[in-house]
C-alpha cells in the first residue's frame, strides 16, 4: 500500500495519500501526466491548483471536497500545504529519494 502522511489539523487527525485514484484524478484535471504536473509546480502554481492536489489526496487518498482543502490551507498556511504535498509525494514515490518532494516544497516557498 502507498504510504500516507497523517497530520493534526484543527484538532483533527487527517491522513493524506497519493493513491492511484488520486493520481488519476490529478492527471485528468490537468490534462497531463503526474510527473509533469508536479514538475510544473516548480515553474509556478495557482493556489487553486494546490488546493485541488490537497483535496485529491485527502481522506486517506479517497479524495475530499475542495472546500475542506481550502480550510486545511487556511489552517496550516500555503507554505505548509506545499510541504505537506511534498511529503505525500515522497511517501508515494520513496524510490525518488525525495527529489520531487523537495522540488514541490521549494516551489511553494518561492511564491
């Protein structure tokens, strides 16, 4: 099973996982492969895109409402949301040795 990341957010334990379902939904939304989506974050991102990625990985990878993703982002901040997404990507692709996760974190910090 793909590893997940569990965080305490607003007093509630939330698990995020980049399941195959989440990856497929992300690819469908952006119209390109997952690696291209994640690499694209380095070049720039919209907060809407970050919220979408968080929502697709929410609920242990089952996905969630975009409104909940925005609440999570309001609670932890955009930078921490980017770092969370990086951790989730790293957990899903441990063989990448954190390179993609570091790139996502760096992209969010630069904004």
